[in-house]
């Protein structure tokens, strides 16, 4: 990396990944702005926004809190403004997750009625969940799937005074007791969103404590609908993850094939496209265009979802290119013909880069529109089979316009092991968590750290996340990764069994005995719900509350609103939760104190803010040791 123009020394690289720096050098030479260069042009950034003390809710504003103006024009304090802004961020996150879940539930209903190309892949999980939900197990799989989808859709639309069914069914009793006492058991997500947005209008709810409790309600709704319900339905429809092998980084791109990138968070269209590229019709169409075939690559969470499942629907998945901060750099290879953009994290800058090459961008979700992008193939579960063929044909037609002289693919790639879940871990352990718990009790595994979420410019592209993962495994802490953090770990080889050589002696011995990496890939950001299920299972096996476990969470490079909802859920769940960069709350001494100190006495969890990744790990290790002592191990 030190040879790149963009990084005269390793410390000055834009990205932790050599391939991204190479593509950044190429785009610099072409005079194309990227997420990295635009970040530099934004410096210095607004300090009021960073502290959360800017309010734009009424025409008197915008107001900001300063030494000479301690309150807004209406009289709102910094505490009120910060807490209100935090609720609005959390509400955005909940809304995005509920969109994903509703699309999925509707797809399962259509599938149950034979109207889609999908089939129920995990009937065992369907019947297991149906039993817990009290459904009639004498029904066929399709009948049960439709009934379960109706339960989920009903849960989304309940009144805010009716507790969520998914929470009642799957949350630990110890957690439900805590949440009842705090009055934060949520009702229907759509009702919670309505109430929260109404509360955060001008001069309706100005009590910062009540607003913080509202954020807790929203985050818990996220945890049991946006996360747990979504991964459950996706497993039923697409298959529960199984341990599998794949590849990652830009070096996996084939210059001789039609190349499609599945980019976003929702794997439904991408799964249909994986089926379409196997058809004789599409293979013939590609060969007539001069290509050796058609390949589908993943970007961000959609790619992680595809990688997690090695069933027939994903047998021809070609690997993961990277996470959100490198999306422009995928296109800069000159070898990407079509990018299917689903849901969030498709940045406008991608269009600027695509215009320098031949790449076609297409929205495949009705809520996603990008300036300058004319082609929209909005997902419809009953039409997706034909939509998938349409997308493949678009890619082939675009391939014909590719300038092969402009293709420049970096050489680096890494193998990666994926497909971890509660079920696959139990399978590897012989059907019981006891072997894992024994290793934790013996101290070979000191604890578990969930390193999850996005990546961002302010913290360096994957730099802090990778540092934290390496520090954890060096200290015998097993890492579970999800979201963009998984891509970073895959590219740098941390998701290979051989990475055990970088772990402490205890963790290394366990990984070598089981043949697993020290950093386990749990998948996409939605699969944080899978991590919650794992923590619930471990707590249940030990007969304790999740807050008593030697478990921590870290989102060292979190980016946007869904990450805010996830982070607050982890605190609600009772976990010490490290966040980087500093969340936009420091303008309120009250909110800062509640989140970093006082809330621990209420939920058992709290926020840790520490920008130095090594110091952050030291503090989390101390917390893990404290929890071990509390359990007498």
C-alpha cells in the first residue's frame, strides 16, 4: 500500500485495503470525486451538528446552543434538542428495518400461494417458529408460512399499547421484566414510529428523559421485528446459513464475464437473479455478446446474505467485493456492467463514477431513486422471475459497451469462511453449547465481542474495526462480525481458520480444534439479530440474564440511522456497547451521562465512547473480566 499515490505512508491511506487505494489512485488520476475526496472538502465540519445541538423543526430556527444562547427560541434546552434528535435518528432506523421486513413477509405470502420463483427452504425452522407462535402444525408448510407472515404483518401494524408478539415469544424473561419496569415494551412498529415522530415535533414532548425512553422503545421494536423477525423469515424462505467458503475483494472480478453487482441490504432480487443466470436462455444471450458467462458479486449486506447461504440458490454466487465505502471503487475497475441497488446505502457519488465508465445503475426497490438514474425495476414478488431476466439482459446489453482497454482489476483477493449462525455453531459443537461454555469457563475463550455495523471516513475505512478485531482475538476474545465489518474482515483474511495464528494461545487452540476462524461471519447488519439470538441462547444455557455475560458489542465505525437503532438495542439488551465516532449527543450533559453511566443501573448496558481502538479494547476487556468474576469463572 505504501506505493500508492494516495498513501505516501501506510498511516495516510484512505482505506485499510490495498485494492481500494489502488482504485482511488485511478480515480484521482481521472479527476473523479469520491467519498474520500468529498470528505476532505467538507472539513472542518459543523461542531453544532456533531454535538447534536442544532434544531431545524420550526421556522424560528435553525437554533443552536452556544455559550451566549443556552436555549432555543422556544426555550428548548440542549438536553431536549439532543434527546429529540436522537429519537428522530432512531425512528429512521426502525422505519428502514420495517420496510425490509414487510417486503419479506409479503414475499413469503406470495410464495406460499405459488406466485413467486422462491420455495420454502427451511421447513424445519418454519415449524419450530410456528409451534412457538401457537399455529396449527397439522397445516402444510405453505399454509403455515402464510399464517406466520400474517402474524408478522399484524405485529407491525398493532396499536402501540399491544405488546409485540415476537418480543413476547423470543425475548428472555429477565429482559422482559426489566423493560416492563421501565415502561418500554413496544407495540406495533408502525404505531411506535407514528408516536415518536409526533412526539418530536415542535413543542410536543420536551422532556429529555421521556424522549430517551422513547428511543429505548424504538430500539427494542427494532430488535424483535427488524432484526429477529427478519432473519427468521429470511432463513425460512432462503435457507438457514450453513458453514461455507467464498472469496472477497476486487481481485475476484472476472474480466471475461458479464458482471452484476448486488448492492444493498435485501437479498430477494439478487436471489432471483442468481437463478436467472443459470438458465440456458441467459447463458446463450451472454455468449452471443462475446462473454464467457455471467457472474453475480455482492456489495455490502446483500452480498453477505448471499454468502451466508450455500444452497442451490447461491451456488453460483461469485463472492463479496466490499462494503459501502468502496462502492465507487468497484465501478472504477471498469469491469462492472450493472449494479442492482436495493434499499439504503447507495450513494449519489456512485453515479458520477458510473458516468466515467459504461456501468448501468438500476434501482430494484420502489423507495430508492437516484438523480440521473432512469432505469427502475421495482421489486414485485409475483413478477420477480421476469424482472430477474430483464436485469440480466440489461447487464448483457451493457457488457457490449464495455471498453476492455479501460478495465483495471487489482490482483488481491482472499478466501473467506462464512455461514455462521446459532444452528451452524450448534452443529459444529455436536448439538449443544456445552463445549463452547466449557472453553469460556476454562478461560481459553475469555468472552465474546460482537464487532458490527458500518464503516465511515471519520474513523478510517475499516482501520479501527480491523484493529479492534485483532486486539480482541489476540486477547482470547472470540469475535462475531456482521454488516460492513464482515467485509473488512473477509478481505484481510480474518475469516479464515489460518487467522487463528493471530489469536492468543487459548482461542488459537479452540479454533484449531474446531477448524474455525477467530472472527466468525454472522452476515449482514440485519443478522445482528442472529447475534442477539446467540447471546440469548448462551444466557439461557447458563441460567442468567444477558447483562451478566462476558459479552460486549462494538460498532467502531457506525454510519447512519439503522446503526443508531442497533446500538441502543444492544444497550437495552444489557450489553456494554462501544460506539465510534462519538455519537451526536455530547452537547447535552444529561443525555451523555444517562447513556454512558446512569442507564447501566436500569438495563445493565451502557455506551462506551473511546476513539482510540486499542484503549477501547482495554476497557471492554476489563468489562469482560468483571463479568467473568461475577459468574465465578
